[in-house]
C-alpha cells in the first residue's frame, strides 16, 4: 500500500447517516440523514464543499440515487415519498408523497429510465422515470426489502429481504421468475459477480451465501468469517468484494476461492450503514452510526485484481508447457494441477430478444386480484419535469 493517494477529509454530520451515493461523473457525494435532510458535498483533498442542503422528507431519508447524468437525485424515505432534487438549484422537482403504502427502504436506478423501490412490507415497485408511471409491482417477499442487484443484459432484478429469501424478476414481466428457499437468516445485501455466474448475499449472522445463476432454490456455497451482520456489499471486480459490517469494519473478500484479504478501514465499533465506490474507482466511501462519512483509497485493489488475472494467465501458459514436457520430467509435481474447475463455468444465456422495456409493458389497468403484482394507470406522471 505504499504510494497511497491523499484522501478527502471525513465529512461530519450532527445526525445519523442512512445512505450515501456518488455522482456518476463528478467528485460529488450525496448523503441522506435520519432527519430527512439530504446533503451534497464536492469532495477534494484540499477541502469538502457543501453544495446542496435540503430537507425534502418529514421522516428519515433511507435511500439515495443519482439519475444517469447526475443532474438530479432520487431520494426515498420512511415517509413513503419519492423526491427528485435538482442538483444545480436545490429545487424539489418532484414530490411523490405516497409512492408506497409503507415506508420505503431502498432505491436503485436500474438503467437510464427505470427506477426500482422497495418498502418495509416487502413490496417492490418499478417506475418509468420519463413519465412517472408505475410499471410493475411485486409482493412476493413477506418482510422489508433490503437491497437490489441488477443484470442489464437479461433485465434481471435480484432482491433480498428480511424474510430470509432471495427473489428473481424479469422486470419486463409481471410474474416472479424464482424465489429461494428460506435461508433462516435475514438477507441484507447482494451483488452479482464472476461474470454474472454468481450472486453473493450478506446475512444478519455474518455469513456470505453464494448462489449460482439460474439455481435459485438454495445457495451452493457459504463463506463464514464475519462476526457480525453484513449490511452492505460492493463489487470491486469479478473476484473481489468489499463488505461493511455492524462490527464497524470494512473488509476485502475474495470469492471462489473464498478468502479474507484484509481490512480497508473501520468506524471503530460503530456499525457500517453503507459503502459505495466513486465514479473513477479510486475511492470507497463509508457511513456509519458515528455520523461520519469516511473516504478510503482502493486503487491498490484494482491493481491487485489485474495482477491476479496476469498470474492466472501465466499459470495457464506454464500448465501448457508442463503438459508438453510431461514425458521428460520424471519428478513432475504438476500432474494434479491440470484439472479444470468446471463448477463455476455455467453461464446463463438469455435467448430472448431484449426489446425496449416499455414495448412489453401495457399502461392499462389489470385485475388487482392477482396478489403478487399489479400495474397502475397513467395518472402518476411525477417525473415529467425530467
């Protein structure tokens, strides 16, 4: 870790931070607080400049997400509202006061035009940000929605819940694709890795559950080692993730092979609420119950990942040479190293044409007696200003 870059100073708040989000192209970070306030800071090694301070919510702000170009910020709250905040003027562009019937717990921008929100009762809503139309609603979970992960090419949304299940949706379709067996633990965080072949899930008891793509009934591997809950996960590359835990520590974890690589930093004994990676992949930011946003250098993790890939390529070349010289080497010790690991080579292939999502979704009402999903009419055009 020699040559570590200079870091922005921590940002200290008077109240607890529930979520943070990096701007997609600029050195700006947004934070949402228990008070319902939303702040944006332009961070720099010299100083951090507060460029936005608003209170769009009556209750705690639980989730933040920038739009695709960073001009606006989506904010969700315990007060059940979705707000859209203009970054330049601080104006509230949109106030959807009752977007859900229950407090909203998380939000994710799936692509340029599609937003997902999840609430405390397990309901998930898919929104068209251009029109404000609610495109889909799913209700297969029985407890709070904790996190989302999205695979763009197949339009697949992975959701985790406090009810102990992982669910899979094609957001172009009204029906559930799959739901896991109950894992007997709250599922709190999720990420897709290994070139879309694996899904890692953080749990309340500190175990990482690994699912293989298209094998959703149960996890097929588990990594034990965190002493406390894994509340947040970010993907570094296809083999590395970072985890934020309620013991206050941010760890680097290798997946398949499962290995603890080290500690990035900590918030002493205060639980980590969220970790995120900057737009240029140089910084990881974390927020905790200590009311502080901290910045961590992660450049070396990407260098490490590249070095590991090069080493794997070298190993493959060496194996080929060993195969050629096998008859000449009486003491060859590499005979057992030529086995290929086929366990992780299955890759889900989507053989359907990926049509424009809005061409596959009707805007007419349909029978709400279908318990697991419904569509609504065109009345909620609350993103029209965007």
